[in-house]
C-alpha cells in the first residue's frame, strides 16, 4: 500500500493510501501521526466512514478535532486517492 502526504497541522502529519477496492466498495486508509518521546502518536482510519480503528497517544478532545479535520477534508483526500501517483507529480 502506498502512502501519500496530505498535510501537516500543529506538528501532526496526515497521510493517505491510494484508492482501495474491497468487496465491491472503495476505501481510503488515512493516518495522522505526530512525534512523541517514545516514537509516534497515531490515529488510523478509513474513508468514507471517517472513523478510526487504531489509536495511540491522542486525547479524546484531540481525536474529535482530528475527526472534524478529516470530515472537512475527506472530499479532497478522496479525489487525491483516486488519482494515485498523479497528485505527487
């Protein structure tokens, strides 16, 4: 799976996968990461659901902020994921 850079906000990086096709549906894996003293805090989830299935290090308030950011940016991330390598050209 390829990971594409999307943005950095307040030291937290958002990356996404290319468009994935599974069981007649389309999905994009998204991952927020920020460095901490022991490695990285992270939140990993899926579009179009805008949910996280793996979390470590972010507070509940931060998770709500990440979800809000993800919802607001999901149309553009979805578009970039469909293009794959084209958005990094």
